C-alpha cells in the first residue's frame, strides 16, 4: 500500500471511531464498538472498516448491519467533510471478533500464570 493510502486509512479509522461513538442508534451505541482497522483501496475509492464489540461477534454483526444500512451515507458525508477529501471512499463495515479473541487469550495467559504459582515443586 502507498503512504497516502496508509495515512488516509488511519485518518478514516480515527474519524470513524469518533463518529460511531456519537451515533444515537441504540443498536450501535449500546454495543461498545471499536474500529479495529481500516483498509483503503490504492485509488482511495473504497474503504473496509473492521468493527469489533466487547459483547461479541453477534453484536458487531448487528452493528455492521446498521452501519452498512441507514448510517452509511451520513458517515461517508461526515468523513469527507472532516478530512476534506476530494473523493470520499465508499465505506463497507465488516464484523470482526479480534477483541473477543484478545480477551480469550488474556484469560488463558492469566489462568496459566495462576496455575504456575500453584504448582508444588517436589524434590
């Protein structure tokens, strides 16, 4: 990816994070959503935004349905205005379970650490 596409992807991620948090729709605002990453096409015409939720992949999928539906036009317009892009990329929101996987990994590491401290060493 080019430097400009990478920079634009990070800018879009930052703005989407703020915009999603400001949305009033309860299907989105109750999900504690996070924009995990964004990928922008080389020609900046298309952007995939990966959305994760602390409540799991089902909540992320439900939020993506709303974001891909009624909120898509508003979010695209706001991003174009805030970033002053000549051509605002079309947005596609994709559910992502990386937060769920991270929490599971953290729990496994924590449990392993706890078990390590409880092992008795016999000579």
